[in-house]
C-alpha cells in the first residue's frame, strides 16, 4: 500500500498553515514530470523539455493542490460552506474538496463562458452553481463581498492558503530533477499559480540551494491585462481557464517574472490550439487549451529569436486535462468513417 497521503502530508514542514488545519485530501499532487523530447526536437532541439502534467490531479487540474490547503484550513475551524468564482477548474476542485469534508459549496461562473466538462464536475460533486450575467471578474467581486458579510469561506486564489498548497508543485519539480530547471513556462490567468510557483522555488532554494528558474508566464492575446498594462473589461479567448481580465494576483505575477529574470507575454488562440494538437500528436498528452499556453509561449519566443534554449532544462506546466474542455476537439473533428463489418472493408479503409 502506498504511503503517499497528499501534498499537505508530504510537505507539511514547508507549508505555512494554521495549527487548527485538519487535512482534507484526495491524494492530490505527486503528478508526473514527463520528458517531451519529440516536441523539443520539433522546436529546434538541443535542450531538455519536461511537462509537469497537472491534469492528473484528482479533479483534473492543478487547482487541487491549493484547494486541499484552503478547505483543510476552513474545515479545521468548523466552517460550514465555501464559495468561489470560477471559469471552471476552481469550481470543480472546490466542490470536490467540500464534498470530501462534508461542507456546502457554492460556485459562481460567468454565464455561457465555462466549458461543459468543468461545469459537469462542479455539479457532480454537489455544488450550488450560480451563473452571473457578467465576467469572471464580476463574479469574483461578488464572492469577495459576500464573504465579508457572511460566514462563508472564500477559496479563490485570494485565499493565502491556496498559494501555500500550490507551491508544492515547485517542490516536486526540484525533488525530481535534483534542482530547479533553467526556465519554467506556464499559463497565466488569475495569476495565483505563477505566484505560488515562484514562492515555492524561492523557499526551496533558501532551504536546499536548489537554484531558481527564469519564469515565462503566458496569457492569451484576448485576455492579456499583464501584457497590455491595464485591465481587460471583456476578455475573450478559446482558452477559457485564463479568460480573466483583472487578475487577482497580477502584481505578484509581474514581480515573479521580474525577480526571476523572465517575462510575461501573450500568444494568439491559433498558437494555443496548434500547441494543444502538437502535444497530443507528438507526446500523447491531451491538455485543455489554456494548459498549452505555456508551451505556445515558448514556441513563440523561440521563433522570434528571443529565447536561447540550447543546453537548457525547461519545464512547462500543463495545468488541466483535455477532458476538461473536449468541445474544442469535437467541434473541429470530421465524422468518423463508417465501414461494414468485414475484413476486406477494414483493409480498404486503412491500407489504401
């Protein structure tokens, strides 16, 4: 029987959680760091590329790392309900961990802007789902206001314990590689994840001299407030998980990029979808569109001659599984070929 008990147990001495915290876990974390050499060769070769595949967390996204911490803290002080605004992944994760703890969960989503696979998850775990006639940013403002008036625990990335849990991914990368990579590439939406990774790498470096990576944060062109330098009132991108115009931790994200000697850039939806297909076709990794943004950004910078990859060790974070947002694939696929049940028909179909 495995001795693994989730990220709070594995890294309990490194996570700043209150003494009253009672662990609520779905055995999250411990996700694989997968070599992606075929993709690296397509991008020019001469460097090591690894995928931190967070889509293999219990609810299919990286959100579980932070949610185990946030819900465990709330559960430890006998909170009865949690609430979040979400573009989908946070909703599913919050609902799952609340269900595990026997707590009520409420999620606010922007109307018509959440992938079906994510909405289904929140509903399956028993959340009360409320659609807001507005953006994610409108929904986030509403949940912040209600938690200031009512005894409901906010579990968005504004909750500091979310960051504590999510930084465990940086620890895992260093543990597997033996040190920090040269570069970390990842999507940026509400900016909690980039904030958490940088905090984790800095903490590990102070304790174990593991080194520090440069960070390449990537937004979608239609939702790139950190690149533009101002909020985006109506963010639009096929990458629903990062369709956010006012990142809650935007300042921390910019600070992480600057301190690391990295940067935050924007890529087009076409670049994101092209990388999603490349990851699946070359490496057998199906991720949701937003998860491909980090690698799309790496590709963008390589082509522009702004990124020296030779001899480097690069880790790209893929934040969610492709099953979270299958509509992108199914809408574009051609109708499967239909053949009669005979060997001759099969041979004609696949050998011609």
